[in-house]
């Protein structure tokens, strides 16, 4: 699971570093910045991506074993992913404040910035966006399988392009749902 999570995380992280002005040069110029960056990936990003992916794989295994209906699995997947994503950030940010002095060492401040930080993640505005997109990209095969099975139960044939489009639509809906939920925090 850790390797799968890293495989999903690293390309999105590389894209973030390449596209967002500042991190690439800043990380290359300072050992301290690079160390903090890596620490944040290891203590925040990897655990978030790992847990959210694990939830998705558990759901996929239940679907494959026919222990859950496809539509029910889809209805569970979206809130479970977003709930875990938000919940883990609500736990990790204050822990980082206490353990590493992040957020000025103030866990209350860490909680205050969680909502605005997560609200920016769908726009790829920070590292939480990297984690969000790493988890959503990992969900695409599951969502394609779920949509295919739901439509297959209705005796409809579905093209691969339609499955990809449906999975991307679910992907966008999850990013929008997270943004709205985070704005309420």
C-alpha cells in the first residue's frame, strides 16, 4: 500500500513543483527547506494518501467479492474519501504544531488554517492539493469499475471513453465537495 501511495503521490508532487512558482528553486537552495518539505510529505502527505487509498482498496475488494452493490459502494466511497482526507488533516496539522513547531507551534492555529488550506487544495494551491489529486487519481479505476457495473446491471454497454468521462466527473465532484466542505470549517 505504501508503494502504491508513493506511486500516486510522486508524479503529482513533481507536477506541483514544476508548475507552482517558488518551491523548485527554494527547495534546491536550502537544506533546511528541503528537510521540512520532505518531513511534511512523510508526516502529512504519505499518511493521508495511504489511508484514503486503503479505504478505496477495501471498498474495491468488497465490490469484487460482491459483498457490496456498486451503487452503494459509490455512495460510500465519496464521503469516506473526503471525510478521511479532512479528518486526517484535522489530526495531523495540530500534531505537526506540537511535534515540529509548525503553525508557530500552536495547535489551535493549526486547526484554524485547516479549512482555508483545504479549500485551496482543489485549485492545486498548496501541498494538500497534491495529496488530494494523488488520492483522486488513484480512485479513477475504482470509479470506472463502479460506473461500469452500475450501468451493466441495467444491461447497457458502456465504452471505455464513457467510463473515463464518468470517473473524471466523479473526480471533479469530489474536488468541489471538498472545497465546499472546507470552506465551512
